[in-house]
C-alpha cells in the first residue's frame, strides 16, 4: 500500500483522540439541566440569546480564518480543509479541557459536566486560538503535526484561562489576551523552533505567493471576520453589556479599516497592498476585545481601532521583513501583526479602561462589581494576566515546537496541496508510461485549464 | 429567432407556473392573524423566534447547496444559477402544496391559508429536498427538465409529509427521513431512468471533473451547510427543544467531520480526497436529524455522527464506483452517500432513540407527550414513516424520470454552462467568418492561465 | 519617492476625515442611556432585537455589494476592497450626518448624540447608498475620487432623509426611494458628468468584461443580497411590522427571481445571461421596500416582484444599450436597472398601497396612525418624497460629478487593479534588466487570461 509514516500517524492519532473524546463525553457530558423544558419560554430565550452569537463565531472561525488563509496560490484546499478539520477537533477537545478546569476550580474535583451553548462558544474560541497559531506555520506542517499542535495548544490554552481568568480574575470579554495574544505568541514560539531553519528557503519558494483570484477569495474571509466581530467580542457578554460591545467593536473596526488603507498606501509606493487589506483592517476588533464591554465611549473605541490598524499595517510592512530577514523567524500569515501586537494593545487598553473605571466610580453607575470583581486591584490583575498569557503562550509554543521536531518531519513540499490531497490525475494507479505522457498536463488542476489548452500544448509539442 | 424547443418550453412552462402561483395566492394566502400587531411585543418575539432560523436555512439551501455543486469545472454558473432559480420556484410551490395538505388534514376542505414564517421555512425545506435530488442529475438535465422535476417532486414530497407526519405521526424534526432520505432516493429514481443509459459516457467525459479553484468554491458551500445545520434541524423546534437540537447537531457534525477525514486518508492512498471533505463531513447533520430534539445525550449524537461520516466516506469511495460501474447508475454529486444512507441511519437512530424513551419514561421527565404523540407505538410509527418515505420517494423519482424521458431530451453538452448560458463571444450575432476567427479564443473564459501557459508563451516568443 | 498627486491626495484627505470623525465623536457621541444596564433583561432584548438585523445588513453591504461588483475580470480586488473601505468610512460619516439632522429636527440645535444600534443600521444604509452609486462608475474612478464622492453623497443623502422623511413624513421602511432610487440617480448624475465622454472607449475596453470564475464570485454577492433582503427591509421596523416585512420581501424576491430568468431567456437567444441573473433577480427586494410593512398581502408582494424583475431584465438588455449607445451614458453595473427603475416602482407601489389603506381603514384595524402619520394626505406625501428624492439625488450627483472633474483625473487604466494595488512582481524595486526578464511572466498573477493570451493563440493558429 505504501502509506507514509506521517499518514499512518495521522490516521492512528486522530482515531485515538476521537474515540477518547467520545468515551470521555459518555462518562462526563450531559445536557445543562437549566436549559430544560421545565423552564419553558425563558429557556428558549436563553438558547436564542446565545445561539446567534455562537453561529456568528463559528462562521468567523471556519469561513473567516479558513478563507483568509486561502491566499496562497496552491494551498487553497489545505487552508480551508485543515481549518475545517481543526475546528471540529478543537471544539470537542476544548469542551473537555475547559470542563476539566471549570470543575477543578468550582468543586476541586471532577463532576458530571453539563454542556450548554456558552460551552460550545468557548469550544469555538479554542478553535479560533489554534487557527491563529496555524497561521504562523501555514503551509509548512503536515496534517499529523497540526492535530498534535492543536492537542497541546488547547492544554496550554485552557491552563492559561484557568490561571488568568478563573484565578487572577482578569476581565477579557473579547479575548484580546487569552485568545489573540495567546494564539499569536504560541504560533511565534512554534514557528521559531519548527520552521526558522528554513526561513530563507521559504521566502524564496515561488509557491509561497498569492494570485489575484486567491486574494479575492481571501478577502471573503477578512470581510466575514470584520462583519461578525461584534458577535465574537460579545458572545459571552452578560445581559446589559452586549450593547456597548456592539457599538465599541463596530466603531473600532471602522477606524482600523481606514487606518490600514492609509498606512498601506504610505508604505507601498502609493498603492494598496492586498496583505494589509486582508489582515490589518481587522486589528481594531482584536484590540478592542478586552475593553469592548467597558465604558470607553465611542471615541475610545475609535482611537483604539485607529492605533491598532496603523501599527498592524506597519507590522506587515516593516516588522515582518525584519523578523524574517534579521531574526530569521518565518510567520506565514503575519499573525504577529494581526493578533500579537494588536492583542497586546488590547491588553494595555483594558488596563487603562479599568484604571479609569476604578478612578471615577460614577462611570459605571455604581455597578462596577459587574465588571471588575477585584475592584481597585483590577488594573494590576489585568497586567498580571497579560504577562501570564504572554509567558504561557510563548513557552508553550516553543515546547510544542520541540515536541513536533522530535516526533517527525515537516511538510516536504511546503505551500502546496499536492503532498496531502488526492488528485486523480496524479495519484491514480497508472502505468508509468501513461504517467509520463500525462506529466505535462500536471498543471491542469491549477485552475481550470480546458481541453483546448491541452490540444494547444500537444500541437506545440508535436511541432517541436 | 431560432429558439430551441426546450427553450420555448422553459419560457412557457415557467411563465404558466408563476402566474398560477400568483393567482392561487391571491385567492388563498393572507397574513397569519396571530402574527398581527394586536399581540404587540410577543408577536415580534415570534417573528424573531423563527426568522433567524429561516434565514440560516435559506443560506444553507442557496449558498450551501448552490456552491457545494459548483465543483464541476465548467458548470459553475449552472450549479449556482439553477439552485437559485429552483429555490425561488420551490418556496412558492411548496407553500401551496403544503397548505393544501394542511387544510385537507385539518378541515377536510380548503380554507384561506395564513402564511407565517414557519410556512416559509417549510418552503425552504421543500427547496432543499429538490436541491438534493438535483445533485443526482447535476450537469445532465435541461433547465426545462429541472423546473418540471421540481414541480413533480414537490407533489410527492408534500404527499409524503401528509402521510408520514400528519397521518402516521412520525417525529422527524430535522428531516432525516422526509427531506434527506426523500430527496436522495427521489434523485436516485430519477437518475436511474433518466441518465443511466449514458453512465459510461458521463464517467469518461473530461468536463465531469473538478479543479482546485472549483474545489475551494465548493468548500464554501460545505462549510456554510456545516455551520448552519443546527438551524436546519431546529428551525421548527417547539420551545424547550431547540437547545438539545443545537448541542446534538454540533457534536454530531464535529464527529462526522473527523470521521470523514480519517476514512478519506485510509481509502485514498494516504491523502485527503476533496470530494469526501466536501460531502461526507456533513453526514452527521443529516443523520442526527430525526433524533436531534430527543434525549440522546452528547455521546449519542457523537456516535451517530462518527458512524454517518464513516459510512458516507466509504460510500463515496466504494459504493459510488460500484453503482456506476456495476449497476450503471450515475449519481453526479453522490447524494446517495451524503443524504441517502445517512438519512436512513437517521431514521434508524430515531427509532432507537424513541424506543429508549418509551422504555425509560424518566428520560423525558414525564413530558413524553411533547415528543411522541403515539406513546409506546411511536417506534413502529417511525419505522413505517421510513418505509413510506423510501417508497414514495423512489417510485416518485422513477415515475418523474419516465415523464421527463417522454417529454424531451437531456442536456446535449453535459457538465458545461455553454449550452444554456449566454456568452457574448460565442452567442452574439456575428458573421460566420468572424466566428471562425474567434474560435481559438474560446478558452478565455477558462480564466486562469497557469505557469505552463507562460512557458508556452516564452517558447513561442523565442521561436519568433 | 514619486507618489502621484492622486495618491498624496488620498492619504491626506482620508487622514483628515478620519481625524475629524474621531474629534467630532469625542465631543458628540455617547452611549444611548436607554440601552443602559439599569433596564436589565429588556435592554438586552433591545440589543438583540436590532443586532441580528444590523449584521445581516452589514453582510449585504460589504459581502453582497462587494462581491456582486467583482464580476469584472481584472477588478476583483478593487471592487471588494473599495467596498470595504467605503463601508468603514460611510458608517462613521453617516452617523455624524444623520445625527446632525436628527438634532436639528428634534431640538433645533446640537446636543450630545446617543449612539444606539438603529443608528449603526442607518450608518450601513448610508454605506449601501454610496455602494449603489459606486456601481455606476465602477472601474473608472480613483480611490481619492471615491472617498470624495462618498463624502458629498452622504451630505445629500442625509439632507434628503431630513426633507423626505423627517419633514414630509413619507413612509419608506425598506428605502426603495431614499436608498435605492437615491443611490441610483446620484450615480447616474455622477457618471453623466464624470465618465460619459469616454463611454465608447469603455465599451470597447476588453478589461470591461467578466469571466466565468468572476461571474460565479459575483453570484455570491447576489445570493447574500437576496437572502438577507428581508433584514434590510425590516431592520428599522417597529414591533408588530416585521412579520409582514419578512413575508412580503420573500414573496417579492421569489417572483423577481423567476421573472428575471424568464425574461433573460426571452431576450438572450434562448439562454440565460449571467448579468440578468446577478442583478435583476434582486429587483423585487428593491421594489417592495416602501410597502414591505404594509397590508399588501402576499399577492401584492408577488406582483410587485414579478413586475420589477421583468422590467429590470428588460432594462439590462434594452435600456442600458440604449443609454450607452444613443445617450452616451455609461453605467458599469447597470444600477439604473437594478436600483433606479425598481426603486421608482417601489415608490409608486408605496403610493398605491398607502392609498388603499386610506380608502379602506378596516385594512389596518384602526392602527393606521402607526403607519401613516399624515392620514389621508399620506399618498400625496409619498409622491412628494419620490420627486424630492429624484431631484436631490440626480442634481447632487451632477454637482458632485462637476466637483470631481474639477479636482482631478479619473483612473488611468480603467477596469484594472494594477493602477492602485501593489504587486510584488511589478512594483518592487528591481534593476531594469530583471524587470525586462520578468516581463513575460507578468500575466501569471493576473490569473485570468487576458487579451495577450488571445493574441498569442491567434498567432499560434495563424502559424499553423
């Protein structure tokens, strides 16, 4: 049969994980009683209160991140396909990992866990975090590595939530820190260990490039992310806070979009750069995450967005080339620019917003307890959470990178689908002769060549 | 002018149907009084209770099925365009057909029918069923045939709902049986009669093939279907049941996604097959449909999803080739694998779930009547509904196939847009000479030149 | 560095506007008190009452209009990218402009303005209006012009709302008049002045053309618009009216879709024309806008849809060529057919529906005041609003066109991305020699074969 090691590994590992998930959930998962029919109309109100936000977040994770990453010209199936698989894997695994820490925190021991829709939203948040890290190594890993990375990352991710949120009581409704900063620096750690040795090679690889069609595909991802970001930031909002989340997130995103276009033109000889438009426009959503439910006023949100969009665009045009050429770190999608720096801006904005609230209590109409469990200590808690997140994510990424390096090889033909996606023309069993004859047609799948092309080429070859 | 018979037929038939729909609705359709303003706030709550689900289902039917079917390299406009037209046609016709049977069942005679949003949802469900059957004959029919097929299918579809649901009292909230099984076997009946004679020819047709770009397009459809499936299964859920529908459907889909990837690698020489990823990943949504609102626990949903995803993938890789080569049935999209078998799994899962509920009444907290109108007889009712659905759909499909065969020819240039979509280059009135000169340009629409083209050009330039 | 004037202008103008928006909102914008937490559960109900509709409208504006306009083969990045930027710009600017007029109308002076979600929806409506006008000049303007056009258009747009709605008390829930008619005739005014001199040149330009891939992309936009249109028409619906909006809009769109397909086949030698399918199918949504919340019954909505779809298709096939060739006006997307004429049909349908309501008071169960503030004078008010809208929009468009003409040049390479989008191959600093060597590869990223391919093939065929 001739399966490669990495293929056998993929089948084995994924099968074991999936069966383990089912076994664990059979012992552990029930429906949340409070969502039961006894509560009648109310109950369904609760379902609808969360479900729309859940499905918006799910669109962001799979369509948004998935299509955003299809910009590589020969890696479209992999980008969208792996995102899809990783989401299905991570939702389950995050449910389990989060349930573990929630139980430990609440009871000190393991109980039956009641699945509700907020738990599914947290599952999608875990998937989002993995997708961000995936962006840093896009095109360079095998599917087996991706599954293992996701497995380890969710362990660190849920540990960080336990420490930063459940223990430290930081507020981070939209996940600027616990999702974006975490995902970005985990990815940076990962790519430092795993792919930096080949940075120069990757930069020269002609397949590590976009086309106009793939750029327009990619923008679909960007725009769905931009549109549904208020749902991302507000999905877990308690009643009374979602309104501010929506207004703040929309205003911030409008300004990061405008800021990116301006800086893109400034830094690209008077033209727009598709990469900036696909990514930096979203930095406002990332950066307003921590303070989205706070009284920052529209102007606060707009300022955060403009700053984040500007810094992110500068990142794509100046910091990424520096990291690649001088430091030697290769971050395929530039997640450091879209999620890393804007995530830190988000964490810092959160500290400032929280500090303002603790200084001027009238701002929250005396309801400050709904927002800051730690009262006047809150700003320090926020700062702690930011450092904890940075540490756990970066070292978690480094460690996972070393494990991956130990376990097996990276992708052999980076930035191409062909290594792991079946293609009838090339992969079917054919006599060698036939294959040789067909070789010149290889390109066929790259995009809709038609029979005429082929005739043309045959004609040409016969001429020679 | 030189219109072809099938073109004149299309214009005539569709015009007559559309005018008939308008006349019927002028006599028959009013707004649902209970959605009237007198009920104030409540009323709008009802609108919003259903509208979000309606629009998610609508996205699934037109974007989901439409783009899922754009995988054929030269049939993109037809796949998306016919889906769009059929949806607009079927919503109206299903409204009328369902209204007829509802009235017959409730009053024994025809009354004025009050349109509400659940009725629109049922309209989209009718459209979904037709779209499933369309998948079996994709690329092989004329637009005229599609309109006529939709017309006949909705008659059988609404008859089956009358018998299986209104009379037999089967429960099937997500339509595993009445939508997916029905649509798939109607399509199989149809393709048996209509296109099996040309199966070998279709298999050899180079246009019956995908490209990387069309595969990535197609995945957009898949992912929207996957994401909004909880809305499909829960759209008509009574208050108190939607929560379980969401959890069950999400868990089932995660497992069918993982299952499909594993089996795809196993059955395709260690690589992923785009067809499996585009289709079998969704089998969990189909298969959990009947039991989505029942107490099957997360583990039950996960098991159903894993089984359905696995069998569906095996279907695409083993059963479809068998049906094509040995039996001689050509099912373009493999709807038998995605909707047929998983639909039956759904029906059977429903019987088991219902049986468990009738055995252990504590499971439903005594509210079993909300779920099973027939109490302890319910399992048998479910089984009956499954067989009734299989019979009506398959024989309905065969019969419709014979009518189509009698009425006129199939597509002359299967799997291409050019037969029915206007193309300025080729279709404008030009002198014959001009046309001859332009012939070599045909390729232009194939759009995406590849590196080979370029090499070609270089060769050419060097030659000159 | 060698920035062009239009590039420096773009950076300067957009920066000034963005900073002005932030300054204005810091002085002026606060959160709406009534959405505050004191109101508890209710309050969030209000957020959710509007937010879903807001995000559907946002999808329509950016994904819908953005991808609808990607049909040009070399203008995909620009179409989607400019839509995105304009939306982010217009939401902010419309918020400010509308807030100004609202304050003037309510208080006669300027107060602090409380931002709520309906205000964000109105922001997106402003963006939609600009996008419609953008369609008329698609491919022919510079980014600088687009920003300036948006700036001026929103001034006229908000002035028209002040006069037609706030002062004249016209009812136009879905914006047939104030959004669609306005946007279309503003665009027609604009293109009359700005681009009519080059109409013949544009018509002959081979880049002013679609390909199959870009057509399928474009249909994504169409279908999202079609699907979410009930949200567009109902977004600002008061409780008790949204139900009718949903039913009326869905029924109207189904009929305009069927109508367009029938007329498209009739007018295109028996084949479907992608342009009609991408556009005219939506005319029912436009035309039912004014009367969507009124008691027109399903049959009224269906008739409006069928008429609008038919006239729109006739417009694309007969009126556009007449305008182009005889009058000399070039309307790239045919917005006159999709928004202009159907918008007027919408205005007239509104007059008829209102007249029916004033004649037969029983129709509205005595609640006529909720719909028509002007009672029996309402029909005349509607008519006035239609004429006011037509006048302000067309003359506003002409005036803006003259300003644009005075300020600077149009795009130099119309219908292509290359003038304003950075492309590593072409735009990076390279020695001249390298560039010369690379020249033959140019085409590679453009993906979409261009006239060069064609010449090549012709050459080749002539050689043989």
